[in-house]
C-alpha cells in the first residue's frame, strides 16, 4: 500500500490508511476487500464505497484541491444544522503518470436511498411522489441558510424514510456557495438548474423502469418548483398586526411550527400606519419537532417521526390529566410516556431492531398500524393490541 501525500480525517472515524491509495478509485473493488457495491445516482465523478464495522464511507475522486473545498463547505453546513451527509475527511493522493488528485470522504447516510431505488423497488412505490415535497423542503431549508446549491438534482440527494414521509439530504456540495443571504436571482438560478437536472434524472430512470403515471418527466421539475415557491412564501412572508393583536404572534409561530420550522426570533417594525406593526419571523431550521422531542426526553428521531410521537405524548398527557382530574405538565407526561409506552414497546420490537431496524421508525410504523386498525374498528384499539397485530403480521411475512 502506498500512503497518500496527505490525509485529513476527523476523530471518531478510521484512519483509512489500509486502503489502496495510489490506485484509481475505479480499481478499488478488485484491490480492496472493504469495497462494497451500493446503488447510487448519476455522478460525473468516480465514487466508491468502503465498509468499516458498522459504517459505510463514500470516496469521491476530484481534481486536486477540490475535495478540501467541498469538505469545508459540508462542515459549515453541518454546523448550520442542515441535512447534508457527514463530512469525514479529504485526501491528497498521487497518481502514477498523471496529475495528483483529491478524494472527498463522507459517511454514507444510514437507511437512506438514492432516488433510483424509490422507482425500482416495488415496496417503496408510495414514497415516489413524496420525494417532490422532500426536495422542495430541502431546497427551502438550504436557501434560508444562505446556501446556493449550484447543482440541484435527484442524483445529488439521498432520501430517508421518516414515519411515512421522506427526508431529503444533500450529498454533493461541489458547486455550492454559502452567503449571508441569497438574492432572488441566486434562488431562481438554483430552481432553473433543478428543472433541467430533474428532467435528466427521470429520463434516465425511465430507460430501466416505468415511472408512475402522474410523474411526467417534463412536469416533475416545475411541480417541485411550485411546491418550493409555496413553502418559501409561507415561511418568509411578513404579517401586519394591530397593537392589540399580540396573540397573532403566537398564532404565526404555531403555524410555522406545524410546518416543522423553528422560529429563532420575531421582529416587529412600525408600518407608519399608526398602531400597525409589521411582523417578520426569522426561521432557523426545519427540525422543530425533533428538537422538542430530544429536549423533553432525549430521544433522537427524524422530523416526521418526532411529530407523530409528540402527538401521541399529547394524547397521553390529556388522558393522564383526565384520570388525575388536574393538568399534567408536558415534561412530566413525556417522561411517563417514555417509561410506560415507548420502552415496553421497544423491548417487544427488539428482534426487529437486532435485524437492523430503526427504533423510531418501527415505533411509528406501530402507531400507523394502530390508527389503521382503529379506523377499521371505529374505536381506539390501543397500542398493545396494535403491537400484537403488527408483530404477528411481521412474523408471518415470507
């Protein structure tokens, strides 16, 4: 093994010195027992995946110096709390008979799928159209943070299931820029690139599989743009309120929370119309529910998973309050819910967890199963009965 000219890796990850540096990434599958094959989107660069214990890492070959720049960009986005792959390191490597190259190392996003899998796997059909909302939400979140993507596409995105919905994560930041704020021109440029790239992505997948009837390649990009524009308008619009309408501040905050966004601050500015004020909310991220759940009981979940569990905690809080004939504080209700409902359910789901399941996702699947059974029975069947039925059906699956 020839050591690279320079290797930078974050602590908590392997040193990667046992890999076949000096050889092109395209040759690694034959030279390295750690190489693994994963489905991926289109890429203009050579990408290889390598497995270490419980983590898979992606290695992308770039021109000299480009990997360090992309690594720095991903680090900044990670610090901003944005949904991007985890940057792990960058390498300056030598190549015999050619110019030196740089290699970006990222951690592959666990339990995620490239868009191609959503179209080729029959079991994931129901998620295909939901990726449109996921893409729109991802771009809004990046733009709110001042990130110009520069190469928006399905191929540069990974999708992860989130309690019946999809979460979208940026994979490729090679062409990205981070600004204090984005101009309308920068945002529109990203949306134009999105339309062009999504058309190419879908035409590519249409060669190997049938697209859903409602997903026409020429119309899908514009559909994502419309969703983006609606969401962007909602999270950035200003509201004019009267001096006696302070309740509308909390109303506005709750409406944004319902969309999953946290509100960092509220700015009130006189309109010049007597007692009228212009209210501007500063939206910080789209992880309101997952942050709240973690703050309450320390559970880590995706945004939609956290929203479903918080809804159940609210129902639990109301039931306990009725039984005790007094109000119960949310932190106390959440603590009791965790010990009386979450932990016993997770213990029973343990065999599925040992097979690689995600606790929050499995629990939310049980919740969805409970709601389905309750709808059929026209009554609340309860978590225990739903869990019994869920486990029985899972065991009976071929």
